[in-house]
């Protein structure tokens, strides 16, 4: 029987997600030249923003789970 994931497992995944988002943000800043060419890279910017939103939602969900515990 498989064991269920724990909050500690979720913390590790959340940390990995945050690291990936930070790397994506850094690269997007380079590609868009600090935002100067943001219009030329709208799809990239939208995808990075979506990933950042999802990572933040995960963080808030973990916080709510801890508060409910």
C-alpha cells in the first residue's frame, strides 16, 4: 500500500516550484531586456506569470492547511 504525501513532501515540492519560477523570471527579464521588449515576448511573459500564480496558490494552500491543522 502506498503512503500518502505529507506536508513535508508538499514543502519540498513548493520549494522546487519557487526555485523554478525564480529561474524563469530571471530568464524572462533577460529575454525581455528588463521589460523593454515585453510586447515581443507576450506568450513567454504570460506563461511565466501563470506559473508564478500557480506557485503562489500552492504556497497559500499549504499555509491554509497548516492553519487548519
